[in-house]
C-alpha cells in the first residue's frame, strides 16, 4: 500500500513539474496578444506551481487524522511544515501574496501549536509509525478539536477562519469558472484540494469518521499540481494546437493541404492551357477553310 502511494505521489510530482514547465513554454510561445495581462497571470501561476511541486517532493508532508488532525513534513521541523501550508494557500489569492504569507504563518504557528499537546502529539507520532513505518516525532501542526473531551475554542475559531477563507476563495473561483469554463476547470481544485481539506479539518470536529481521506489528502494535492496544468493547456486552443504543430502533427496536415492545393492549381493551369491550344487550333482551322 505504501509503495503504491509513493509511486502515485512521485509520478504525479514529476508530471506536475513537466506540465508546468510545458505550460510556461506554451504561454510564452503561443499566447495571442488579446490575452493581455492574463498571459502574465498564467505564467506566474505556472512558475509558482513549479516551486510547489519541488517543495512537496522535498518535504513529503503527511496528514494524519485519528480523533485529532495533524500535519507534518518528513523533516521533524514545525517551521517547515508551516512553510508548506502557507505556500499552498498562495495560489488561491495570489494578488494579496504579501499579507497572506504573514497572516497564515502567524496563525499556524500561534494556534496550531504542539505546545501543551504532548498526548495528542504522541498519538500522531505512533500513528505515523504504524502507517509509514517511520515515526515523524517533531514539527507537527496539531488541531485537537476536543481537548480533554471539551471543545477547544481557539482551534474551533481557527477552523471557522480557515473555512471562511477557503469557501470564500472557492465561491469566487466557481462563479468565474461557470462564466468561463462551465465547471470543467473549477472541478479540479474542488476534487483534489477543497474536498479533502474540508473533510480532514472539519469531520473530527463533529467526531465523524474520515475513512482514508487523511491518507489521500496529500496524494490528491500532488495530483492537482499535474492535472490542473493539463486542463489549462487543453482548454486553451492556442496552446494545444501550438504544441501539436511543434511536434509536427499540425504541420503535416498543413503541408498535405498545401500540396493538394498546389497540385489542383497546376492541374487547373494545365487544363486552361489545353483549352487555349484547342481554341487556337480550331481558329486556324476555320481561317484556312
């Protein structure tokens, strides 16, 4: 199970790196002038997602959820875990990147702390040992909704904040997606990012089972980094047509068409010449008689 998980995650990380580089190439090479500033926005997103792919591959974050939600990178460092979390919020609101970094970093460090959560951390460490065969002992960001069987108010307020920001961003995205792509593009972050996030963060609050969603959460994130870029290329005719021409498919068709029209033109000229010669011969014949 672990080897399959790693294989799928690593293969999508490689695919994500390649597709984002490919998208950057198509943006620079094949974007029409009418795109205007949107070209630069797409380029920024693609470049930033290359960074996210590298960050995901290096840190190898894992979400573990029993009755307690926890996320940690495979480096036993809480600041690196926090860095990963805040970096993944940036694509949802890239235009306010400066304030977003500062706010999310402060919130994660101050609220999702492991201080005073020794029992909760111990449970998560033991769970990583059972699932991964290796214990992640330090660097946890912990959200224990029911501390000592009582509602943890700071964590509850943090959940409301996270949900408000995430749902707000997605509401705007799905509205614009409806206007532009009729749900196709918007469904990708919904499937790979928003749904897993809402499950792993909120279901423990209501003491509901999450099944294997915590294991799937980071796996789906790695899938998102690849499929998101593929969808962009597919939905932009200038990009995929440009790539097809680059590998010779479009050029072959174009050359075949040019050859056909050139041949038809030559046959037309030959036909006209034959008619003209016939007319001249007929004229001479009439004059001689």
